[in-house]
C-alpha cells in the first residue's frame, strides 16, 4: 500500500534551511517525532496506542457504517429509498467503477487500522515493564485487529476463498514502510496470515475488558467465522464448539432480547417506538457476557455524528433514513418471533416519496441519543452457534446441526417447534435462521458469496426494480481504488474494472 508522504511544515522547513548539511545533522531525530522503535516504550503508551487503534475501527468506512451496510445492501435484505441522500447508490444498483468512493474508504481505513496495529505489534517486548500480562493482552488484541482488517479487505476486494483461493487477494502488510509498493498476495496467503494472527492473539490474551475489546473468546469466535468463510468445516467446528462450550457467554431470553413498545408515528415523523431490551441499550458490556463478544463502541463523545450507522436507517433527528428492509426478509419472521420487532412495518407513505410498505431497521435505535450512541456488533454468540450448526451439517451430522440451529430458532421464537429436516434442506434452514438472526449486521452478502449463490438484489420495492446477481458478476468484488493502482504499479486491478 502506498502511503502519503509526510508534510514538511513551515517551521521545520526553516530549520532545515538554516542547518548545515553535515552527517551529524542528518543523523538527528526530528524533535517533533518519535522513531517507530521508540514510540511505544511503556505499558501506558501501548494502551494509548491500542485505544487509537480501536477508535480507527469506528470510521464510517468500516464498522461505523459501510461494512455492516454492504453486507445487507449488496444482498437481498435492504435497498435505498426513492427519496435519499445519495449514499450507497452504486451499491444499491450493483454498478461499481474503479473510482467508487466506498471502496476507497474501506481500503484506506482498513490499512490505517493495520498500520496502527503494526505499531503495537512491532514494539516487541518492552523493557522495565512490571505488568507483562497487560502488555501481552494489548499486543494480542493488536494481532486480532490486524487479522480482522486483512480478513475484511480480502473479502471485499478478492475472489472468495471457497471459489478460488489462488486468485489475487490483497497486500499483507506487517510493518510500516511509507515507501513500500507491495503486490497483492494470494487469497490463500492472506487467509493463512489471518489465521496465524488470530492464533497468536488467542495465545496472548487472557483478560476480559468488556465487549468493546477483543477478548480471548471473541478472538476464537472470529476465527470460527474465518474458517466458515474458508469452507474449512473441521476447524470451524473445533473453534465454534470451543466458544459455545467454554466461553461462558449466554443468549438472552426472548423478552430480554427484544421487547417492542411505543408507536412508529406517521409519515416518517419521529416516534416513541423502541425495540426494548438488548437492542435498545446503547452501552457496551463491561463485565457481563450476554450475546455480544465484540462490538465497536460509540458513545456521546466518540461517535460519527450524522454518519452513525443508525442515521442511515432511521430519520431520528436529522437522520438520512436511506435504507429499508425488503418484504422478503420481513415475511420470514412469524408473528411470535421477537426479531420481527426489530424490523417493524411502518406501512404505506411512511417515507417521503417512497411508495408501498416500509420495513424499518431498529437494531440501531439511538443515533440521536445525547448520552450514548449505538455500538456496532461485530460478532455475537448466536452467529457462532449457527456456524457450529453449519459445521455439523457439513460433517453429515444432521442431529447436531438441528440441535444447535434450534438453540437460536426456538430462543427467538418460543412458539416455534424447531427445525427437523435432513439432507441439503438443513443448510437452507440454517441460512434462513442466519438471515433472520443477523439481518442488518452485515452477514447476508458474505453467506451468499462464500456459497457461490445467485440471488435477486432489490433496488426498490415500489415499483419493484431488481438486479440479478450471479457468480462472476464483477460487483461481487470491490474494485481496487484507482488512486491505489495509479500510485502502485505492483497492484493489479480486479478483472472487469
């Protein structure tokens, strides 16, 4: 990745012009900067650097908005309303080009987060540190963040591992060098690095600092997701079973998960509607272990303001309210499924200029909250349970596949008697539950992609306009940003762009 050159500010230019051109001068460290090797020299400076690394994940280009959005908008769960702010139009229309702003945002922001993580990782063993457990924890979390960013990049910009892992992936960046011009590693090489980093992180991390940080079992849960995307079902089963059996995390009751109350109002007006329970609470967990393994935290001070993810779904305050759910998704929920309360039907005429019923997303109900904002849930227990169910399905063990599938299905819908199918229908049942459970959390597109499926992408419901998406569609991969291919001759563009 080609990084921007460091700017020379006027005062520094004056110093350079007045200094003699001697070797002694050239060897001096600039007074306003620290060499990479000495920037982190204590436990406290490492913790500060790690806080900044986590903060980078909050970018609207990453988990602050774009990553969870594209996981539903590129699939069959969401579409952009007729009256909109102009955001994610190319995604909605499945019409990308090499200048796509969202692709550029993901690429740049992910590599910035990797750069920050590398600074912590490459600090090495700190001398004179009393609490080595903390240092190990912080470095382990940095390894996990580096793995997570390479994983998201290779999913966004490359062929799925399950389709062809020999294709060009993304550059693996393990050290900071502003002059480097790396080529793209293969998809397999990137995944190998991701797994290695997660294993290293798992070995280093021993503390639970709350859901806003990557703990040991959050890392294991992410590893299960990576193996799922690789189609490595033996390792997906091992890691997911470890999480489900040993982590201590629990699913909430249906009432604690979602307990809707209030009214939606009329014509898009602000309302008193609340999903209640787990989804109404914008705070991260600090000591409890319910549902969430890892979420990217936003609060009253640290947030994306009007680019908070909730504002793209809701019209609260000055929200954009650009995205709605599809009727196909809504109709999957029975009347007794508590998850239906997270996707209420606001009826006809709720959004200005949008005909037909409008199905809202209430997984991010607090974008305008003055005291706290919604966090983005990156991985939850129910996701891992469903990964485990899919692993058992791929092992031909339909009994255990249904057992774990129903741990989610019947918990969310107490009136449901449970799935009891065999054969290939079990996979379809799992995909239905994944779609219902993880809607608007950015999962659906990646499920369709790793399974090499075709689907109908809804552009609008009224009038109904769609895009047929099939394997081979160039829109399945983001283009490598043209600014990157122009700056780095070693970066090859994806075919078709």
